């Protein structure tokens, strides 16, 4: 944790001086997702061995289902995939609504885990074209500081991907570890600017602990901040824990896991506009396929995906709620 700096003036640069109060705008629980999100049956932009299905098929085959308090998305764990198929059946959903300055509170019980899996929860510009308008990865395992990576990762990576001319300082007040500082998607094979979270914030250990909360705040005044609390955390702010209608991320909140200040080196309004949100689960692809053989998974990634349906019983999202807050006028 970075808690001490040589210059007092630097603290005022690195700690947001303006605190925004947020009010609930939208709540997504259980069946709400079916009415307000789009199932994207598209070719995977990250070249995964996946067949994203439409909502009707996903519901008919239990790839997507809900109770009054839970929403589930999962991979097919019953069938061998024919060699001429697009890939293993899975789900990718996009919010119909886009949000600008806002606060996102995701409460998840379980996320997909296992060899070849590459799940993510993220946002991107509604207007694009990508990377114009920015991308914010809230959950996406791919930290260069931890092994194994992606497939069997145990630490979350929070990152931004932008159009050119966006960098963030190496030193800022956050509990995570800086992976990179250049957010430009055209630099270093689209690495983006990333911060690694703690062990237990991703994959199997997150699930073993009953999941937790991921909160993302983005405003012109404060930049972009992300917090993570495991289910057994004792410092979860009451407004997050009890889903209160108003949230004020004030000085009583703990230090964020990741903090991306905006300023002269990355202009917020130039690089970020209204974002839609995405949940997805792909297999292999540009990152997970590259790391597959170094993570204790045997054989080739695509062969594993095709021929081992029983390996995907834990490849599912279990979402307790997603709450979207906007700034109180």
C-alpha cells in the first residue's frame, strides 16, 4: 500500500479533493437482466473458442436463468463441441443503458473459473468506435505480477484502454500494484494501464470465500476508482453493504484498490464518454489461449474446450445484484 510520500503537496494531487454524492438510478436483480440487457450472439472480438448465444437459446438451455434474488450466466457443461462449430456455448450480455459519471456496485457470489476460461465484467463507449470513448475493465484476470494467469488466476486486474495520449502516474494512493501506466490501446499490444488487486479477488479463491463487492466510481472531478471487498470483509461501507439509495464515497471509505487520476496527461472528457456494461465468458482467445500452457492446464486450449464439457461446471456467473448510481443533482 502506498501511504507515504515525500511532498505534502503531492498528497493533494493524488487524493481526490471533490466528493460526489450519488443516488440510485437503476437496480438489476434476477429477472431484471432479461428485460434490460442484450444477449450478443456475435463472433468473439478476442478470438475465443466460444459460441455466444442469443437470449432465447440461452434461456432454453439454462445458460441464462434467474430467481427472484439471483442471476446466472454459464457455459455449456454437457456437450462435446464439434470441430466445425464456432466454439463452446456461452453468454455475452450488454446493458441497454449507458452511463457517464456514475458509481457501479456489483455484488457477485461466484464468477467463472477453470482451465481455458476468460471471464470479464467491463464497460465500453456506447458510441465508439473502440477504443474511442474508453474501456474500463473492472474484473479481468491478467496480472503480470501473479502466476498462473487468466485461466487459473487468483488476483484481479483492473485496467483502462483508451485512444492515444492517456497516461497515469506511477505513484498514487491505492492498495493495488501498478502493472502499467500507459492506457493507449495501441501501445504494447493493448496492455492498457492496469492495477493488480489482492490474491483472492478473482477466480477460485474469490468463489471459495462467497464472492464479494466490486465498486467503480468515475467522475470528471475524481477520475476513476475501483474498490474490492471480499464477502468476509469488515470494512465494507454501509451504503454498499445494505444497498442504500444514496452513496457518498467520503474519507471514511478505505483506500481504493485502483485509482486512475485524470489530468493533463489523460483528459477525462477526451477519453471517456457514456459507457455500456458487459458480462462475458470466453475460452482461450487472445490472452487465455496464450497463457494456457503455462497455467497447469494440459493439452491444447481449443482441444480442452471442445472435449471436456465436465470441466466447465464451475464456469458460471452468479450475480446477486448490480446497482447503478448517478450524481445527485
